[in-house]
C-alpha cells in the first residue's frame, strides 16, 4: 500500500505535518528500495536496508520527542497514552531491525522486509491517520 501526503492528513501544526511528510517520504523510499531489491546484490540490498532502518529510527525518535513536547504544551489530555504508543512503535521498529540483522546473516531478507512494510503501513493508518489527527481538535496558541 502506497501513501501520498494529503491535506486531510494535516494535524494543523506545521512542524508535526512537516515531520509526517518526511516520514511518509522515508517510507516511500523504503518501498522504492524494496521494489528494486532483485536488481541488487544481497550485500548491497542489506546495506541499503540497514541505512533505511537507521534513518527511520533516528528520525522517528526526534519526531516523537517533538510531538510529545507540543502535546504537553497544548495540554493534550491523552499525552501519557500517546507517549506509550510512541514507545511501542520504537520497540516494534527495533524488533523488526533485530530480526532483519539476524535474518540477513542467513541470506533471508524477505521476511524482515515484509514485517517492516506491514509495520510502516499500520503506523501510517493507525497512528498518524487516527491518533495524531486528534491534535487537530486542540486549540492552538496564537502568535
């Protein structure tokens, strides 16, 4: 399943929307890489996938910190639950990465790739398009 940024995905906070746009672009980059895996050597594919995992993990942690700070500033009523959701997503990403590292030594990239693709789809559908959109209802501070 492919995703493209749409205004209906906007939470009404430009920095969060910009992060979500970047996350969606990174996910699409992952999908593009997956589509070209058969054209690469196993080693080259593993290196590129490793880089994507690293970038996703690094940016995700930064985005989650930023989003949580904004939620606290807005006195978002469900911020504690949202922080737990973020922690769970990071844990799922790291679990998928651990499986990737383990399986690549066996020459099996397809299983971890499918798992990550499923995780990323669920992340967009369940987290960004449902959980994060709840920010839209919060009163934004005026400049």
